[in-house]
C-alpha cells in the first residue's frame, strides 16, 4: 500500500508530465463508449476500451469514477 505522501507525489508527477486523463475526460469517454454500444459502433468502442466498458458494466464504472 502506498502512503498518502507517495500518492500525492505520484499524482504531481503525472500532472507535471501530462500523463493520464482527467475525471472530466474519463466521463466523456464513458458517455461516448456507451453511445457507441447503443448504436453498434464497434470501431469507436475499440478506441475507448477498458475492462468494465468491454463487458458493458457502465454502472460499476460510474462507481469507480465517483470514488476516484
């Protein structure tokens, strides 16, 4: 387990180097993937895939986002 200080340090490095995505960006990808699934746009879905999205567990992903 990481200490709180280690977590803060890692997050600062990530922000400084512009790695990762913001919570707002994640929410946008989440909505795009859900819409793509609804209309059968597999190409868009493939661009955005992660474990929870692949299986269509949108409710669980929103919980992950809430607790982030």
